């Protein structure tokens, strides 16, 4: 153990009973008080447990100590330290020297033996003399271990001068000419305590030295058995770790240290000796780097080291001849002070614990819009990506009023390849890879109750922690029977079993029982079969029928399965089933939905396993049951946390409010991602507002989005959508004003001839205005021009048929829609289009044969997701 810290810990241990002593061996879990622990300590504790497990597998630590080991407390080392400074006389407070040999030397000074590593230089001087010592030398790497002002050391100095050291104020350290001695590839590292004052001072130092912040590492100090050197259960206690802050010259083009690395090692009994970093830093320095350490406590091979006024020779004991021999024969990369400075180090990058780092954030808005089937080129995508295809042939948000869904509707928003209001943000995550992407996507701020439960879970042993059932999410299927294909049943009823057997449609039995099979079903628009497959897969996770209310373990994959299942069920209109199965999920804040609830699986990984769009889906769910107030409450609760995360990013913190340092690029990308999420929540609120006919709220949010949005293209899409809201309200004047603004924002894009020629958006907007003024012939001409620009746009063709109907040309309207279905069956066999054409059939007469022909077309080209009710066939099945 480290001398001073171990002595304090010994007093606590020796005062406890045998039972308490055994409990204390479970450090750090037993020493972490959930009332005072912060997020940083939680992260380090998770990383520590992961490293300790790896280190023990490599037999780098001894077994757990006995009570006698605690009482002895490394007595020989402590006795040596107590007498160490007495062996160094004041006449050696300034000196210099070196070793140009490729092997270590042992020299005798005043009857004491000292090790001089190979190829090293050293000197001791006052700070103002450093220029004379270093002269014009420049270095690849400089390490600082400043004698920070420290209350603990000041108290020690009063009691015992030899156990203290001389301390420097921060303004003196800042005057060091660091930038003068770093070359163009220069890297600087500064050892620092956990004092907020000193950490803030380092930022000022970097500005003064013209360096940019690179990374922050942590050194966790442990005993020879792997336990932390001190207890951290009290607010005033020392923490068992220190920090290493990296800065670099702005011209450096070498690989920089990654952020969040953790080192665990047994510290030296000599106060403030840090672990040697030569091997750990070799990946970030050129070959044979030129290194300098200021305020050094000991020597390292190949380094120039200034000890200030500190004595940094380690004396060899008289009975270590074998060790002396090994030191002389050691390689330059090894540590020469193993007798007193046991530094068996294990390092890890915190980000290396992240899983599935290349997966792009799932976005499910588009599963609620009519899209053409995905082509086979996307077969290599995750099925979650297929649901959220970046094909912009449809809008992310459906702004049409649900009250119009059963009528001939010209307010369809599926207009073609110009952007939705969210386009531009969606590709932000593509710039993120690995842990950075995970941190941004999976960040969330848990409630205080959940935060405490997560701390308890992360800091307790697996055998001692039993979570409260109230803190668990315990889902299960509520639908025992599998869903059936309505199209096949209707064909069988009308045309017989022989014709029904000719229908080629995938079922859950036809695909592999895994994610690949689920992807195939979704690509084929066999959503009912996909729902069936999710049920089978969730049963494998122990979350099948009848399991609701039973404890289970979650994973990102199982939660994604639930998310996909809910999306499919809502798409199919089975909202009641979603409500019953999703009841145990909201508000998606139970501790078992976070990575840190499972430290044995995910190590030090932090964040939520819940996709962000799942929060929006479940928040919006009550609106489908006309429970609008509850939907608003849920959506605004999500929006509040999103705004808090944006506020944290603006104030220099990370997403969850911790003080993790982010680079300017990382912070900018994080802001864009969360601004995108803020917009998504606001769009969901708009949809609920329109469903509940709260037009004032919808308009206010629209105007806010338009004001904040910097993209001209997105502003145009928003203005156009707002104009349609005004049309639904009957406010033609404001609708025209919005469409006019959208026209002014027009840009040259595919489908636009030039800035003075109307493109498809402008023509559709103008057509809608003319419809609202009952000018159907003029509207038809606008839609016809739009159709010439995009002949396959089904929305435009449908609107043309509506205009023909209202001008008394029923047969022409029927002919247009019928020819569209015949020529483009895979695109035009959409439920709204078929509902319209069947309505036109009935306006003439009940053409049963024509409807049956449509059913045959549907059976040939559509999957099992099709709702046969739109065909208006009078059968027992559809009644």
C-alpha cells in the first residue's frame, strides 16, 4: 500500500469487527457511497472492475490480503521511506549528470548505491535556471509532475518536514516556457490531482503555451491485491486516482492519445512516484523519441529529467544483489526501480468497451409512410436501417389530418425527392464512428431514482445485489396467436383455395429465424409475418407470451426487437396490442435499460440501450387512442431532457452533464445530433396537435422550427407544410403567404429547370391553393405539369383524379387511376389510392368485378401488410 494513505485506511480497518473486515475486502464496491458518488467515479469504477478482472486472469495481482497483511502494511517499504530522505544531504540539492551507455550503471555516492539508467540525462536546479540547462533543445514529449499546492502536504509539513515537499503556486508553473521546448510534433502530459482549481489552471497553462487539449487519462492506485489504496466513502477523503492531461502543439500530425484511458498500478511507497509511461506512450511518439520530464522523482532510460529540488535517486538496499544484476542487464524500455516502485500496469481505452460501434442510429419515422419495396442492393443492411431507409421519396412526417384519411385527400405529403424538414441532420451520425458515435447516440439523463439504482448495481458484486422488482422492466407478449394474411384469406373466400394457394407471399416459416429473416420479411412488406417472427425471437429472450411481469435480462438486440415489433403493429393499426405490450416500458427509464446495469457484460460502457425513436413512438402512442393530453405530457417530458442535454453541451459539459472533455468537432457534431432529435420531438408534437385539432400549437412549433433552421432547403419544406396546415384550417390567406415564402426559398435541384421555372413542390403547392378556391380545372393543370416533371409520382396522379371528379369527369378519373395501377402496380397499389378508385366505382355503380380484379392485383404484388378494407368488398371478412 501507499504509505500515508494506507496508514489512514489501516486505522479504519483495524477498528472494525471481523465481519466488517471481510466486507471491506470487496473494495471498491463496498467503499462507494451512492449518496455522494459522482458520474466520473462511477465510470472509473466500471473500468476498474474490467481491468482488475483482466489483470487477475494474467496473475498480475496477489490474492486477497489477510488481517495480518493489513497490520504489517508493507512494513519494510514504509520503514525504508521513513529513513529515505535522511540519506540525502543538502549538498546534492543541485547536481547534473548522465549515462551515455546502452546499459544501466550503479554508482556510489556517500556510501549509497544509485541506479543510472541507460542513455539518460538529469539535472536539478531552480525553475529560473531551466533555460540554462535545456538551452536550445527541443523534445517530442514533455512530462510535468508539478508540486501542486496541497493541503494534505501542508499539514504533513507542519508535523514532519521530511515527509513533505516544496510546493509551487500555479502562476509560477504557468511561466514555464513549455512551448519553447516542444518541437513541431510535440506532445505534453501533466500529472494533476482532482482539485478543480488545478484542473482549471491547466486550461490556462495550455492557452499560455499555445497548446490544444488532446485527452485526459486516469491513474487508479491499487494495492498489491488490486484494491484501491484508499476509501472514498466520505466527501473530504482523498480519491484513489489522479489524472494525466495531454496537450499537443497545433502542428502535430501524429496519432494523439485517445480519451478516457485508465491505468491501474501499485504506486511506489515513495510519495508521488508515478508509473513509468515509456511503453504506454510509445504508440503516440516517433521512433526513439526525445523525452523530457520536469519535476521528476526518478530516472528513466533515454529521458532527460529535471528533478527541481527533489531527490529522485532510489537507493538500493544492501541485500538486493540479484536485483542489481537484473537492472544492469535490463532493456531500456523496462522500469529499473522495481524494488520500491511496483508498477505492473494494465491500460485500457474506455471506448474499447463499446459494442456495435458502426451501427447507425435507427430512425423509424418512415415506416409510417408508404414506400416502395426495398431493392436487393440493400440486403446487407440491418433491418433497422431498412425501416429507416434514407430514400426520400416520402416525407418523414405525415402532416395530413387523420379525419381526411377516409376521404379523397389532396393533402398527401408524399410528393417526391425534395427533402423533408429533417433532411440534413440525418447524415450527421455518419461522421461519427466507434465510441464517439455510441456516446452521442446512447446518451441519456436518467432520473435521480434510476441514477442511484445504477450506482448500486455497478458498485455491488453480482452475488450481493438483488434489484427491486420496481426497478425492472418486465415485458412479455400479450398476443398468443400469430397474425394471418388478410389478403390470402379474402382471396380464398372469394375465389377458392386453389387461387389462394397461388399467392406467393413470405411467412415467418419461410425465412431464417433471426435478424436476417426479419429483414427479408420487412423488405417484402410482410409486416404481419414480421410481427410473428419478432414474437418467436422475443420468446427466445424469455419475453414471450405470459412472461409479462417476470424478471428478465435486456440487451440492445432484444430492445430493438421490441422497438421493431411496436413499429410494425402501429403500421398495421393494431394499436390496442401495442398499448398492452408497451405498458411496462414507458417511461423507458428503468435501470435495467442502461448499459451500466450490467457491468459484467458491458464493462465501463455508459448510456441507454433504448433507441431514441422508441421514446418518440411510445410517447406518441396515446394519441392513436385519442388520449391526446397524455401524449402531449409524454412528448414534452422527452423534449425537456433533450433540451437539458443541449444545455449541457452549450455549457461545456458532455451530454449527460459530466465533465468529460469533448473536442470542438465532437461537441459540434453532438449539438447537431441533439438538435435533430429536438426537431423530431417537435414534429411529433405537431402531429399530435393536428390530430387533436390544436392548430395554434402546431403553428407555433412550425414557426419556431422555421426560425431556428439554418438550411434553406429545410425552411422551404417547413413553409410548404405550414401552408397545408393553414389550408386545413381554411385560412387561405396565410396558406398563400407560406407557399409564397417557400417559392422564394426555391433552389436549383434535380427536377427544377432553373430558378425561374416552377418545380414539383411549387406546382403542388399552387395546385392545393387552387383546390381550396374550388378552381379544379386550374388545379388539374398544375398537377399535370408536376406529373410531367415526375411521371411516377402517385400522389400527383391521385390529385389529378380528384380534380377530374370535381369537374364532373368521373370516367376520366377512373381511367386515370386504372391506367396508373395497370402501368405501375408495385408503386400505385397503395391503400389510399385503392380506396379512392373503389369510391369512384361506387359513385358510378357497384362494380364488384372491378374490385375483385384489384384484389387479384394486390394478391400478386403486395405483401401481407395490405389492409383489404380499402377495397370495400362486401364479405364476412371485411364486415
